[in-house]
C-alpha cells in the first residue's frame, strides 16, 4: 500500500524540473496551484503549468487560486 505524500516544492524555475521530480518520486498524480502573475512576472517567468499541461507524463491536476 502506498502512502499519500504532499510535498510543497517550488517549480517556478522551469517545467523540466517539475517533470523530472515527478518521475523520480514515481508519483501517480501531480497537483499544482495556478495563480495570476503580474505583468512583469508574466514576461520574465516561464509558464510552467501551461507547458506541463500540454504533455503530462502523469495525471495532472490544476487547482485555481
């Protein structure tokens, strides 16, 4: 029997780190919170949820803020 694990982790740097982290944990599901970025953040920061959402490796749950 598997235990449910909730690990708060910051994947704001890039989507690839989130995918690798999920595969290393043998995770069954990936859940992320989606929040609105400011104008400057939207220009500078990579849209992680959008990139993962197009090609998820595991079931992907997006929770709106």
